C-alpha cells in the first residue's frame, strides 16, 4: 500500500458530546481533499456524517 494514507473519520453530529464515534480507514495519498462519508453511529443508532480529522 504505497499510495495509501491512514486516516480517522469522526462523527460531526456527536462531536460536542462526550460520546464520539470514530472509524479508521485508508485513502489515496495523492488526493488532498478531505473525506466526508455517511457511517453508522452506534451511540445515536442512525447513520450520520463523518469527516476526516
């Protein structure tokens, strides 16, 4: 995985609360834009928007 970079995705809806959900994944290192994905938040029990931090 030469062109891959390890990133962390964090929920933006539960960011102000004490309970944060995070996902760990890889992305292409040649791309500089931030990743925004809809992932399942098991604390809120629904799909929420997760951004790269």
